[in-house]
């Protein structure tokens, strides 16, 4: 069992989740149950799965949840690209968040390798 609050990847994922909520706060109301909801769910899923995996009994189980977190990361990247294409976010706003998510993905792969 790992103490997830001490994991740098979890802290960065929490920052991304918080930022995602703030960035979608100004999305149009007609997106509330669509893209806004999807972005927020994906963003919350990343640190949540890291935390859940850290609380499991084996490194294999931890790796499984890190894989789920990575899938959510790719979903979130796609949703931010779509937000750009729909002109809900400016490229200058979306791209820094996408870069942060990619950084978390790289950290995720490294952490998974270390658990082997």
C-alpha cells in the first residue's frame, strides 16, 4: 500500500482536475451535461484511480488502476482538443493543460515500470 498523498503524480493530477473545473466553469449551459460533464469526469478519474490503486494490496493491482488513469488522461486530452475545435477554449488556454496531462502520462508510465 502506498501513501497516495505523497505521490507527485497524484498531486499533479489533482492540479489538472482543479484546473479543468475552473476552465469549464464558463462553458455554455447547453454543454453542462455534455462536454463540461465529460471533462470533469475524466479529470477527476485520473487522481481518483491513482489513489484507489495506491490503496490496493499488490503492485499488480496498482498498475491496473494506473492504466485506467492513463486512459482517462487520453480522454481528457481529446476533450480539450475538442473544446478548442468548438471554440469553447482558446488554443493558448487548452495547450498548457494538454502539456500537463502529457507530463502526467509520462510519469504514469514511469511509475508503472517501477512497479514491475
